[in-house]
C-alpha cells in the first residue's frame, strides 16, 4: 500500500509538472489500456493520428506475472519469444509487446499491478461456479478494472478521456445522448461485454478500432511496422490460461465434495457426476454419461448437487428474468421491443421487455432460445444496434415475462 501511495504521488507530480512546463497543453490527453495485442496497439496509432496525447497503461494481474513484468535497470522489458499459438491477455510476453509499441510510438508507458482487482474478479468467478451459475469474468473485468481503475488512473494524470481496443462504437444520438453501439465488424463486436460501463463515464471513452474491421486493423498494424500485426487474438480467460476451470476452482477455493446425480427434468436419476461445477448450461460434450441420444445440461442445482439433463427442446426458453439492470439509454418502465443477446457468441433475438423500478428485467423472446444461463448477462439493443441496457440473468423462465406477450404482442 505504501508503494502504491508513493507511485500515485509520483504520477501526479510528474504529469502536473509536464503541464506546468507546457507539455501536452495543446492536445487532449487520453489514457489507453494497452494489452500487448494488435487491437490496443493500433488504437495507440489511431489516437496519435487523431491528435491525442497518449499515455499507455498495462494492467498486471498480480504475483504470477510480477517478476516477469518487473522493469530491469534499463527500464525496458526484455524481448520474450512466444512458442505457443495460443495467447493469453496478461502474460509477460504481452507486457513486452505493449512496451515495444509504446517505445516505437514514443508515448509514456506504465505497467501497474492491479492484483486486488484481479483477485476480486477471480473470487467472483469461483463463487458463481460454486453456486451453479455461469459467470462472465470479461464483463466484470470491464466494470471493475478496465473502466473503473483505468478512469481513476486517468484522473490522476490529468487525462480527460480513456480508451481501449474494443470493437464497439460510441456516438451522439439525435437527442444529444451518448450511446454505445455495436462495432462496425459484427464478427468481432464486443458491445455485449461493455454493457456494464457506468453511464456517467460513457462520454469519456474512446474506441478507436470500433469503426474498422479486424482485417483493416491488422493492415494498419503492418503499415505502422508493429510486430504484433499478426499476433493471435486472446482465446482464454487470462487467469486460466490452460482453460482448466475445475483445476482453477480447486486451487483457488477449498472445494469439498461436489459430486451428485444426473437427473432428468422429472427428477429421475440417470447416473452420477464427480462435481457440478464442471458443467455449464447448454453443455452436451464431456458429460461422462451415455444415454443413447443427445442430452444437454438444462439446470444446475448447487444445493442438491443435481445436474439436470434434457433434450434440445427442453433446453429452450421463451422468457427470462434478470437483475441489476444497467441503463445506457433513457430508462423506461414501459414495455419495449428490442433484440436480446444472452451470451457473447449468441445472435441477438427479437424480444420485448419491461424493467421494474428495482432494476429487475422481465423479457419474453419471440422465438424460444437455447442455453439461457443464470449468471450470464442479457444485453438489449434497439433497431439501430444501440445498447439499451443489460442485466444479469437470474432464471431462464419468467411467468411475469410470459404475460408481456398480451401487453405488446406486435413486437414480433
């Protein structure tokens, strides 16, 4: 804590002195989260081209990368060869890549340890799985870290904006309201994981790559002589690079016996499993049980430790209820039509919804959707692909939402 306090003071004095001496006064200052990937690296190039004074910030996850990411006396990170085609987002190699891009562009660069925030995300991830829910750590990372701590750092260094390499767009609508929209490259769109951004800082955020396709971003990187031009996209959760969720849970939590029964929707026992936390809603492969025809995980009960298996039809849901709605448009208590996305790779489906005063969201799909999972987010869009709001799914069925069909039947 003493080290962090000293660092905060040094940062404030350093950038205050730069302002007093006249540095950067003609440019708007922006702090860019640099992950070492091609997207955030090209974001730095684009921001410079647009006339911003850019400060790069690499967010270290904690002790696992602390020694590898510590700066040697030269102040430069060593060049680290990557021997795997897979790429996490918090490795020492990523820090080195981010440092090299900052050096090439001649922009200030800071690598700070955000272990406490990452620990919070890890705890959330473990707790949700052990409740039989399906967590979404990328959304929580954006809420707590990338658009929480990043904005705090920006204020410390006198920056008026923050930026990331996400594929999304921010616009001013016809009423002058700042709105979050899908990225131009719909195959890479990341607006779903950004729904939790605080609305009061939305106007302070820049997404420089959101107006381009991935192919265009790689071409810009090549033209700028960035070594990361062909770097693979991150595929894993950064704190679980081996993709072994169950192993992480057993290392991170003192997990007792979580074995139980596979059951059908009527409660009939079909077999046994070794731990409910290894399953997710919609899962078909790797169940460890043969039933003669495809079966999917349709429910996980942490209390009884039962994992319910059903048919593809039984996996479907025509409604849901969600909590803790975050509005990125003007809130309303009326029933409204929308398209609803229930996971990052889901194609948004036509629906209508209503949100109570306490933030509870009731949603009815026009057509049944597969794999509605408690713990995941549901994000609602209008006809122009602007984010209306998002919330956290609590149940895959809602009698209240089913009744909405009679209130606003024209929505489909």
